C-alpha cells in the first residue's frame, strides 16, 4: 500500500485514546478482542450519555468486525459517530484505530454499530430529550490542525 492509498482515521476527536498494555494481551501477545470491545463500549457510552443528557445502557452490538490485531504498546483511538436515533435509542458507529507508537501509520482495527438506550434512575427506557443532538457538534468537532 503506498502512502497515498493509506487509510486515514476520521477527522474528528477520538472519544477515547489509550495505550494497549501487557495486561490486556492474550497468550499470543495480541490484545484481547474483549478489551477492544470494552473500549468501544466506553467511548460510545460517553457519546450516548452526552446526546441523552443522562444515563444510558448498551442494548445491542451489530456487525462487529475485528479487522487487524492490536499489539502491546500500540496507541488505540476510538472514534464514534451518531448514525440514527429512535424514541429512546441511539445507533452509534464506532471504530478503533491502532498506531504503533513510534510510527505514523494509523490502521483501522475494529468497527461495529452499538445501540444505546437512554434509561432513567430505575433502569427503564426513557425518551430522548427533544434537543438530543444539539450537543453533538461539541462531541464530534474536527480536530485542530
Ligand atoms: C435497555 C433496556 C432498559 C431496554 O428495555 P426494553 O424493555 O427493551 O425497553 P423498550 O421496549 O422501551 O425499548 C427501548 C429501545 O431499545 C430498543 N431495543 C430493545 N431491545 C433491543 C434489542 N435486543 N436489539 C435492538 N434494539 C433493542 C427498542 O427498539 C427501543 O428503541 P426506540 O425506543 O428507539 O424505538 C433493557 O433491555 C436492559 O436493561 N438491558 C440490559 C442493559 C445492560 O445491562 N447493558 C450492559 C451494561 S450498560
């Protein structure tokens, strides 16, 4: 793949950026899929909470793909984008990208669509507020040059 053909990560701020550590690895030295899913859940839940102005629960994960392995020491960035909203639910497209810490080659490693539901203090679904998407611009603004 030439530099021009290289995939570029989304031009928005990641919801989460972290380093994959040895405790997150399996016996082969690759990072557990479950760890990556939990990072995606955390990142998407953070965006959902901002949209719903309150507590949310993950209700479904669709089309989960593990595209490439993540290695110990990689920088992992998780990007989220609201795809659609229902009465109480939000579909959020979530991608994780890896970057070898000493390199500049970003690679997409996972993608999925998570569904979050706004819930009340008793854990029951509640309608999204009328201005649900108003805070989105702050959550997904382009990164600074
Ligand atoms: C989230 C939860 C409160 C929803 O309860 P519920 O009785 O299904 O609520 P509702 O019937 O009002 O449905 C709520 C929304 O979820 C959607 N939904 C519910 N179950 C779903 C499923 N299995 N797949 C996709 N969507 C689903 C409904 O379509 C609805 O969307 P809409 O209001 O935007 O149209 C309940 O399923 C729950 O507590 N699940 C466990 C959540 C959890 O523990 N997650 C892990 C930790 S965060």
